C-alpha cells in the first residue's frame, strides 16, 4: 500500500488514480494520520435470478410443521 500526504495526493491525483486502476491501494494522510483510502471497486458478481436455486434446495418433510412456542424457547424443537 502506498502512503501519500494530502498535498501530494491533490497534486498527483491522476497519477494516483492510474495506480488504483492497476490494482494498487493508496492511503492518504494528513499530518501523518490516515484520513482516506483509494482502492479499486469491489468485484461485481452476477445478479441473483428468480428461480436460480430451483432443484438445488431440498426441504425435509415437516419443515413447515407448527412449533410449540414453549418447546422452542426451552430448546426442544
């Protein structure tokens, strides 16, 4: 991780952005105290699709049976 002072970061912003695009993380400090971090965006995953888990999840018989609240709170379910 590269550490850069606030003034240097302001003066070399485009250079720092190019470094971030290359995968580098930049820590920006003010008087030696970290105040911000430039980092690449998180990797985007595919969007969830309706029905995407169809035929992959199997529920056991009785999974939706009513539960007695007293037994549930006593840990006997």
